C-alpha cells in the first residue's frame, strides 16, 4: 500500500536559520520537518527575506544531518563523481531516473509485503504448499519429503 499524501505544509525560513511551520504556527527543527515528511506531508520551504523556494536546500540539509549520525549515506566514490561532474550532468539523472527507480522499488516492496501478509493471514505454510505442488506433479510419490525413521521405512516395506 502506498502512503497517502496528507497535503502540503508551508515552512518559512527566517534569516536567523529558524524554520516556522505555518500550519502549527510554531517554530520547528530539521528533525521535526523530517518527521512531517515521514508522516506523509509534502513541505515547501520559502525564504522569508528573498521569497525564494529553498525546499531542496532544507531537504538536503536533513539528509546530511541523518548521514552524519549514521556514518555514510552515499558511497564516497559516488560523492566524488557528483563533485567532479557537477550539477548539470547529474541533475537529469536524479530528477528522472533515481526518483522513478525509488518509487518503483517502494511499489514493488509494498506489493510483495501485501502478498506475504495475505499468505500469513490465510495461515498457509509455504513448505506444505511446496510439497502439495510437487505431489501434484508426481502423483506416484517418487520423493517423500517428510522426516522418516527407520521403523517407518520398515513398516512401509511390509505394507507393500
């Protein structure tokens, strides 16, 4: 299931680097802005002094803060490429392909999670399903997948 978008929140960025959430009418931290985004909200950050949209800058700042806490987010070799080839070459890649790739991954992951959840709700044991499928393929039971003891083997031979 894809997370529903809850709406857009306008954040005002003041010259003293403080961020003001216009919905809550309160100052917020970068961490709180990140929590809003994780909660499904879109944010737009406007510099009060210039009127410029600085959303990308603030979101990048959030990612950098998270990276600093978690050691590394992007491989050093990729960071070198970003610096070496600059914004022009990589901006198209990030705008078109990376976003689409991440969205597709999340949709696929969600579908697989939902299917797995359905299997669990039905109470199906995957090994039992596999055994039934193999038995349907080979009705004469050439392979017995259940654990057996020597006594069970002898009993089966006597019955034949």
